[in-house]
């Protein structure tokens, strides 16, 4: 099972788990609410996507050399993922917020019309996920977490 000895893969996947887990105490400190669903949520501090791609690029650099073609590919991939997290995905979250508000407003109007006609209440709707992307600071700390995890783990990894 050679895959179990693939340091870049192991540290990238570990970084995702650690970043997702780190969201729980960070949110707890800020809100005093324990939310275990953060382990599987998108968005938030730190960015697990950024942690993963930064850890992957760092691990490849440590293994193959920072002047290697593999490191260059990993860096370009990391930049694209982090740019997407702060750009497209973040704006999709903003759109979801606006759409959810529009649907709420429309449903209130429909409820008012039904009340006028004495009809039954509407059913609960499913909302769009609003926390999709990241603030730049969340991406920065995710990337920093990934780099530090890869760097610290490299000397401990047994090949």
C-alpha cells in the first residue's frame, strides 16, 4: 500500500481535517455556542481548502524541491483554489443570502394573501447555503496552517 506513504497526500488530507476541526473552538470562543456541524461545513475560519492546497504545495516542495516542476504545478493549483475561495464561492454565498431574503419576502406576501382568503399556512422551505466562500483573512490563515503543518510534519514522516 504505497499510498499510505505518500506524504503530500497524507498531509493535505490531514490539513483538511485539522482546519475543519479548528473551526469548532474558534466559533465557540466567538459565540459561546458549540456547533459540531462545522466539521462538515464550507466557509469559515480557517479555510480548509486553503490549508489543503498550501500543505500539498509545501509537501511537494519539501519532497521534490522548491524548483521542481511538480512544486510549480502545485503552487498554481493552490493559487487558483484560494482565488476561487475568496472570489467565486464567496460571491455565490452573497447571492444565496439575497435569494433567501427574496424568497422569505415572497413567502410573507403569499402568507398575507392566503390569510386574506383564509387558506392554510405554507410549508417550510429549504434555504440555500450562504456560507460558501471565505474572507481573505480566512484563506490566509488556512494557507498558513497548511504550510506549518507540512513543514512540521515533514521531519516526522517515515518513508
